[in-house]
C-alpha cells in the first residue's frame, strides 16, 4: 500500500464514523421517567447509602468490579517513544478495545500529563476508587518500576504494568515448553539477552522465579554486555551484571542454550546462531523485524526452537494471551493485587494449554490440519477460545490460595460457564475467517471492479493477504480508481468486452457451447453471453482461470445469480442450492438459512437446507445446533406451513440422527435455554446453545436478518451460497466494503475446502 494511502486509512479509521475506538454504553433501561428516576435522583440515593455503610457494596451496585483503567503518561509508546499523553490516547483506547473483545472487561483510558513519578502516583491513587483494576501502559523505565512498586504497595486493587509482565508471562510459558522439547533443565541452561529495558528485565526476573540461575544470564544493552563496574546502569540492571570486563555477543552465545531478544532487528547473525548449543531456543521478539529473520534462522539451524512477536510465524509471543485473562481472574475474585503467584499461575496455565488437544476451530483458523504440541507450537494461539476458561480460573485460584482474594469463587463449573458466555460478546469469527484465508490465499475474480467500493474491497483483500484479486471491468476506469486509491499492485485486469479479451472470451464461449449445444445454445449465443461479466467470471472459475468469484454489488440478487446458476454446476448429490448468512450477534456467531434463494421450500428441501447449513457451520469450526423455526411449537399448529417444518425435522432425525436439530419451534424458545428447558425438556435442543436457525421460507429469513442488521447493527457475512461445485458468491446490492472483504475471506475458505475435497476424490 502507498504510504500516504495507508496513513490516510489509519486516520480515517480513527476519525469516522465517530472519533475514537471506545464508548460508554448504558447497561440499564432508560426509556421511561421511572427508569431515569431510578438511575439518578431520587433512586440513586439508595445504593449510595448502602455503599456508605459498607464500601464493599460498591462492587454490588456499580460497574467498578468490571472496570479497568489503562493509564499512561505517553513516555514510552510502542515504537514511538516519548510522544506525550494526548498522542498516546489512541494506543490506550486500543488496549481498552482488546480488554473488551478478549475478556469482556470495560475500560476507561486515562492519560496523565506528568513525568514526575510522585505526581503520577498521587494522580493514580486519587482516581483509584473508580476502578476494579489498573493497567499501567507505555511508561518509560526506570520510572515504571518505581510507579508500579509503589502503587501495588499503596493500593488494594489489581495493578500491572503489562509492557513488563505481559511479555514475561507469555515468554515464560513458551520457555518452559521449549526446554521440555529440547530436554534441558531450566536451572542448567545459559541464556543471552539482547535488550536491557523493562521488558527484558521483567522476563529475566520471571525466569529466575521459574528456576533459572542468575549466573547463567548474560544481558546486553545498546552498548554491550552489562558487566560489574559498567557506568550508567540502573539498580535493576546492576543486579544482572556478570563478570568484570566486556565480551562480544558471539562470545557470550558460545554454547548458550537460550537467546532472548527484546531489542532491535538483525542483531543476531547466522554465525552467532551456529555457535549456540544443540537445540537452541531463540525468542526473537523485536517488532516488526525480529533480531534474526525467522526463515533465515530455521535455514541456519534445523534443530532450532524459535518464537517471535509476529503473527505470520509459528510461536507468536503475544501479550493478548495474558493480560485480558489475568485481569479477568483478578477482578472476578476482587483481588487486592496481582501478585507473583497469580503471574506464575498464568505461566503454567498457558504452558499446559499448549499441550492439550487443539479445538477444530483453532486448526481451521490457522489453516492447520492438526496443531500439536511441538517445536512449531509451544504456546497457544491468540484465537484459542479456551484461553479465558483456562488462564482466568488459574489466576483466580492463585489469588485465593495466596490470600489476596476478597470474593472467593465457590462453584468453578458455573464460573467457567460464565467465562465462556462472555466470549459471546466478542465476535472473533471475522478475525478467524481472515486469518484462515491468509494461510492459503486464492485467486478471486471481482466481477464489478470498476466500482470504487468494490475496488477498495479488492485492495484490502490483496494488501491483507486474504486473496489475489482479478479485476473485471472497464480498464481505463479501473486504472483511474486505482490511482485515486493509491492501489499500486500490478494485478490482472480484464474487460470481457475489450478486443484484447477476444481469445479468452472465444475459448470460454466454445467450452460453454460444447456443454450446452444440445440444450438449444448456439455458438453465437455463447459468444454474446461471454461479453457479460458474470458469465465471463463464472467461466473463469469453471475453467480453472480463477479459484473463486464475487459479484452482486451493483445488481439485484436475482439478476446477479442467474448466470451463476446457469453456468456453475451443483456439488455431487445436491439437487437445490441454498444460502446462509453468518450473523455476528451478542450471543456469538449464528447462521440464518435460507436468506436469499429458496422462496418457499417444502419439507424435504428444508431438510436439505439444514444439512448444507450444518456442513457450512462445521467449515467455520463450529458444531451446528440447529433450530427449525416457525410460528408454532412442536405441533401446536396444524397449518401446513408449520407442519412442513415438523416434517423436515422428522426427515432429519431419520437420515442424520446424530445431528443436533429440532423443531418446529418459535424463535424465542430456540434462543432462550431456560424457557426451552422449562417448557420442552424433551427437545434435542434442551441444554444446548442454538447457533443455527433454519427458517420456513425466504420471506421470514430475509426480513429477519436485514432487521437485525439495521436495528441492532449486527454484522452479517453473506449470503453464503451452499451447494455449488465452485466457490462463487453474490453480495447483496450495495454491500459495504467491509461486507465484501468478509465475503472474499469466505470465498477463499470455501475454495480451500473444495480444493481439499477434490484432492481427496482424486486419491
């Protein structure tokens, strides 16, 4: 992406549709005068009086227990350095966003305009009654050490400087597993550290707690080894001095077992790597470029166990694996502090999680056949849904056992269920989808690329590594739009009506004519149709010139899909195609079928739609729990529209008895587990969380999903076409850029799956 374009996009993202990335949302009703009188005067006096009697009631009547302050003075922001409190605010808002989406923790970001340690501490202490916990962020060392130490001593809520401890906790878990794979003991290994800042010092401190010996740590700052008598060292750095004279990093690395990099790019050379011990453990965590390039490192040493801070290589040391869940566990037991026991509990929980079988959803997200504990998987993936139910309880238990918990958890099964429910507020599916697409990008035809929005979507798809666009449309228009967008990539651009497309167009026409010449299609007809983009694009996919196709932005759905149904074959065994929409609801991802194709399916067709939807749900790494919805419940109506749904369920129970599906059932009963269990305990859905709704007709499905989109701002991906032999998908008329990008990711994942089936068939 052109630098100016990337800058403009980043600024636009933060400025529109409203400035910033977080907001305060009411959690109580406020529609009536009665609501307002309870929310404020006079009703608000009652909880105030209760808190005045017992200050601990603040957790009962206010949001304090789930509210964290992300606090900074902007003195050490990311790779930007000392840029001041106001300039640090976008980063602090971003940290708040991560707290919310990964652990459902609310955040106020606080930017403090002082570099004075005492003034900063007093400011935080004065506002501490508002918060259940405090995350210190981007404060430069050595001041950050003193600030954190004092606040932990002087306040009675969880406090952590994540820049230090987050990296230490994640890398500590990775180190334990790497040492196990290398068959080495932590108290015997020699470690060389590149970097002597707060993160490096925190890592070494934690590694000592894990059993590493101080005399085996060789720490290098910007001007070389930290040795006894070296000038300009902080108290924290002095404790890591070794020897009485300097040495080179190559000398220190000779027979070293571990390299810990928290410094700068390319400080570790292949020659240095070669002098390390057998099975060297290299954590090169400088961003965006590590201390040694990953591919260079693994080419240099086949026995290496390597981690970086990057998401495009195995073993990413990512702080998001830790801080959301550490604070979650600390808040849930109302811990007085985050102590060493709690940090160590997080380390061991993460290390153990990497050794347990990985959910299919995670395998799918990362494009892996099966992630298994080993050299390329020593630390869990950030998208692993088990993190919240593994790390948070471990931290909570450690808080209780170490005596800092004020609200001990009694029922751990219930607590884990509550944690899992919190994930419903975070729609990770979009990120999972894009991440999986990036593992094996496919060639996608954008059939309307001479529209600005479509081309913008294609640009994002290309620059994010989701797929490789082929742009169909007027070449001159596309080039002009590319210039306006700063879209400089040299991609294939085709105009089906242009002369330079004659050969390809005629090839497609002949292929189509040969297939349908006995169905009344003439060669002239075929040649005429191939001038139309959707016919041309469909043939590109049919003939293997592209892997997938997207269209529909500028035309009605029936108009856009007609050529596709004409040209693209159905999958083997499929008699009727259907569509589903993936809806990102507050209760988690849900699939709605059929939203775009079948107007009034009969019982047998409804059953087939349910089966196709179940396959699609599994493609996304979820196990389908399907409610066949209607206006009646289990035979309460004898009207044909209700009866056909119950007949479809009978068919499904007979031909796919293991499929979790039931109905006919009203939507409120399907989505309310307590209501369902109370009234219909016999149902297959009882005790299950429904994630798929199959509607009785197109009218109900289409109206429902569009109402949810507009009224509740529910993100929708789809309609996803099911049952075609090729990955071809149609946008809704006027789809947003975001919706088109998401559909491109769906098309790539669809192509990946269909490619696997083709290979399996050939075998």
